[in-house]
C-alpha cells in the first residue's frame, strides 16, 4: 500500500494545497519497503489529486486540506487522514503502529473529535 505525506523541512506540511514536496512510502505488512520524494509544482491545487492517483496512493496523511481538493482526492478512492502534525518519520511510524490518534499528532487549532478515524494501520 502506498502512503503519501506532504512535507516541508522534515515535517508534515501544514496545508496540503500549498505543499511543494510529497513523500511517497510503500508499505507491505506494516514495513516500509520504499520511499521517494516528488516535487509538486505551483499549478492548481486540484491537480494534486491526479498526481496521487498516478502514483497509486491509497492513503494521504496531511495537515489541513481544502474541501474542494479533499472531495476530489476522496472521489479518486484515496483515504484522507487530515489535521496531522509532526515529523514525517514519527507520523509514519504512528500510522503503522496505530498511534496516529495521539494528541501530539493533532494539528494545532484542530478540535479533537471522537468520530475522527486517525488510528492508522500500516497496510
């Protein structure tokens, strides 16, 4: 399963719509088998949904994301885990080990919700 995390300086980018780097991680059995980074251009943010699909992404872990972009991403069958904050490696480990719901990974200013699915499950 391929997971995408928009990144800036080793951290989850605050807003996916404006991120310039996307970390792509292939997971098998909860283990990382490959990792790459791609540069995102300054084109329309909506084009990012197509990029995720072309790379075979199944899960997007991100900070904030606009409603319009989230709608298109989800419409492409990609699970979105929004409002995440932290270092990319720590967030990925928390996703794989089912700890992404911990408060320390919550984007500041985002109210915690018991209905939000943020546990993770490393594929």
